[in-house]
């Protein structure tokens, strides 16, 4: 059973709970990566505001759609590739090192959690670090795919079977990986603390996970610069910079450097 808590916790009480438990689920959204310089998708100045969204159906049926999709991905790849993990990412690495992290679930596609040092990350929306053939499942690195596009292969296909190559991310209209969602739901039912960090908590079904954990008895802690729709059910809401608030919450400021 999860620890019983008062409805509203102080920062100090939340830090004490985290120090005492070994069943924490981390859940991250774009906000943790914007502090590494990666633009988000949904803000007025985000990626979607400046690009036409190519949905999955258009990608698979239209070569022109695939060419535009790849143009956008090639344009944003250097910024994502060169971004470095920040103190928020490293805080989750510290939780894993301490044996406290039951699961780390992310909506992000940038691979920064793995680059920081987390070894087992549930990527609900896939990863842009690799590309996958939609027919046979073969994968190549994004660097290799970008090289091919820059060399004139504007909508690359799989060398193994001729199928369509696509970044291994989940597009609008594309089914989320069932195994990832199943693992995430299982973690929500088996944790004492659910740390929702840097997510607007408006994208479903991912945004249902904090609610599941709360219903199962876990403490829900939200760290985000802006309010979220789930603030009213949270035990603690921290509207501050993640790279400062999260290390402070887990008590490792001295051990985490920018």
C-alpha cells in the first residue's frame, strides 16, 4: 500500500517522503528538456506553431507529405542532437542510483534521460534518436537518415526491404506502443510517489497516468513552470525551474552541477 498523506504537503514533507520511499515513478514532459534548449511543440513559439503538422496517414500515403516531414526533422535535428542533459535529468539519474526509481516514463523523444545515465526509460512517444522501417522494423540512426536526406534522398526508404523509413516517434494518428503504455500503467499502480515533471498534463492517454497513480494511493507531486489541469488533485505543486526544484526535492543539490 502507498503511504497515507495529508491532502496538502509542504515541500519539506515531500522531500522527507522521497527520502523514505523506494517506489517512485518519474513522469516527464517537454518542460524538462526546454531547460536544455530544446523547443517545445505546443507553445505559441513552439515547433508546431511554425510548421505544418504531417499526420501519420499523410506520411504513409503521400510522398510530398513525407518529404515535408523529413525536411522538418532534418531542420530540428542538430538542436536536439547537440542538447545536453540538465540538472533535472541528472536528478532522475540520482534517484535510480539510490534504488528509488520504480519507473521513469517520458513523453519526450530526445533521448536526454538515457544520455544523462538512466538505464530503463519508458518512452511513450518513441524516440527521434533512431529511425524505423514501418514494414520490417529495421532501425538506423537519425544521423544516418539525416545524411541521406541532405545527400538528396528526400524521403528515405529501408535498405533491407524498401519500406518507408520514419523517425521512431509517434505521430498524430499513429498508435502508441502498447507495451510502453502497459508498463507505464503497471508502474502507476505500484508506487508511493508519482513525480510529474515538466508536463502540461493535457495530452492523453499519457496525462491519465498521474490520475491513475493518485487513485491507487500514491502521492502526486507536480513540478512545472505553469499550472496544469491536475493541480487540484496534487499533494504538492511546485511552479519553479525544474533544474532547481527537483534536485532540491530529492536533496542532492551539492551533488548535481549544471
